[in-house]
């Protein structure tokens, strides 16, 4: 079972920052989950929310800021918003990287960067998963590059997610852990890897582990 740090090590340091990702690597994770948006100047930046309000000293929609402007924004804990390229260079193929597409216009640039890191920097497709709740974004990645492993996120309708996943030959299903039973996991594993989120407390961790999922995404990967 893979231990996957949620937004780096969100329970320890500011989510989706290089500091948080470094902490996750120090904790010995098998994978790191991050979120990406496209900013006004076209680069993919690693950030969860559609607005800057919750995590930074600035407010407004992240897609309306250029990278130059975003680099001046301070994330809580005196951190900076990294680009996807910076994160990939930092992780350097050391572990699985689960890139969740959040904003629109992210699929083609994400696919381009993944291609670059695989062709020029020695990365491997087996260390990449591109996931999203938004089916249209995953469909675009599938059309652009069928080699990129895809993960379908869901917190509402598992059957719908599974049916869609089959249309894009998805590698994995990423359900909210509260949706899972031992039987559901066994059924899902016939066709997909099962990576579940966000499991933080010891009792649920023990229960979800007993279902033999392929990976758990946690704010506290050290607890896994």
C-alpha cells in the first residue's frame, strides 16, 4: 500500500508548497498529491483553491494573476506558490506524483510538462497519476497522450465514476474513504487501483488499510 502525502504533508506545513513536499519526502512517503491551476501568464501553479483568500495574504482568483504576481504572494508560513515544473524538478522522480487538475485549461500544459520530464529528465510514467473530479479535463489528457495514467476522483457517485473511468482507460479510482467497504474495494480492484482520501485519524486508517486499498492519501502520511 502506498503512503501518499496530501498536498505534500498538509498536516505539518502549508499545503502545496515546496516546504510541505520536502517534509513529506522526509517522512518517507511513496507518493505526493498536489493540485494545479493555470495562471494568467499560462504556467501551471501548485495551489488548491480557485481563490487566494484562504491560504495567502492576497485575495482574488488565482487564474487572474500572472506568475510574476503570484511569486510575490505570501502563502501562510512564509512560503511561496510553486509552479508544477518547480515541484517536478524538486521531487525528481523520487516518488509517485499525483497531479490533480483543478482549474480549466490545465490538461494540455500538464501533459506537455509530463512529456518533457519523461523524455528529458528520466521520469517514468509509472511515477505519474493525473487525477480530477472534472471528467472533461481527464478526457482532454486522454486525447493528448494515452500513456499518462489517469485517476478519477469521486465523493458522490461511485458507479458514475467507474463507468466514466472505463471510457478513458483509467489507471485508478480515487474515492472519498467514507464511501468504501471491503466489498466495494474488492470490486473496484478488479479493474482499477484504488487510492482513497483523506484519511487522517488512526481508527479509519486501520479500517481502510484492512480493505487492502492500493494507496491512502493523508495530511499526516507519518501516521500510515
